C-alpha cells in the first residue's frame, strides 16, 4: 500500500449525525418520521436524492427545510470535533511516507473550512471535492481523480469511508475500502469492504496495514 484517501463528512468529522438530527426534527414537525435508511440515501452524495423521495410522502419546500436545518446545524457547529483516531492515522501515514488524499462530495469551501479549523489541511497531498468533478459519489470520479493526481494505482490505495454511497464509489474505482461508520451510518448494511472499524482508535494505522496484508480474503 502506497496511498490513502479519506472521505470527509461523517468520517473525519461526524457532520452526518448532526445533519440527520436536524432533518429528523424538521420532518417530525411535519408529522413525518424520517428514518436513518431514508437519510442514508443522501449520505456521501447530494441531498437531492433524499428530497426527491420525501416529496412523494410529505409536503414541504426544499428551501425552507434547508434554511431551518442550517440554523440547527449552526448551533451544533462549536461542538464538532475530529473523530477518534483520525489525527493519529494522518500523522502515522505521513510519517510512513504514504501519499494522502481526500475525496468529498461536499464543496471545497465547506471541506477546507473544517480542515483549516482543525489545522489538518497540510496533511493532504491532494484534495478533491464536488467542485472538481462532473459526478459525485456514488460515481467513482472523485476517487479516480484523487489517485490519478496522487499517482497511485487503485490496488495500492486504501480508501476510508463511512457511507454506502462512498463505499460504492471507492469499490468502483478499484480501491481497498475500510469502513469506519459513525453513529448514523453504523446501522446500515455494508459489503465488499476489506475491513470495518468502529473508529480509527480501534487499531493503529500500522496494525491496520498488517491486518490488510495478512488477509487472504475480504474481512467483512
């Protein structure tokens, strides 16, 4: 393995759980119980997928929902922090000489705002966001663009993901995928990944490399 590519939302910072709670509260006022499975449709990709589905079930305007959701999210913003083990993985990967990329379906301003806040932007040799591609996840374009610029072969690259859409994108790009779900995505069904962790604090980056190299088959 020569390179690693990280997803952002839900993986490096658990923004997904905050967004789910915000949307759940809003739709609860509309007498609709928004399930995690439904919300998962937009995790790792565009929220248009979710809105298109919900419009068939409940009356609302996208603009008003987004406005209220952003207000709720803003109140929770100060409490957001890096997920356990993320900084340790970045440090170790950098010290071991790995090329490090980031591939996010969010826009660059959103992603880099957090990277600057937590002072981790310099760890990444390549940052690819929705601004850089025509199609976001579950399309593999983000991952293909990242490894192309990293000059890394898919089979030499580990992708860290927390969502089903992200998993599909990384697998279709030919990468080795490690799933690290958050409080929301932990309840979803994944398949095809090589390893699953509750958080990056479950094992060190070196231990993860050993586990991957020692596995003759997929570890589910």
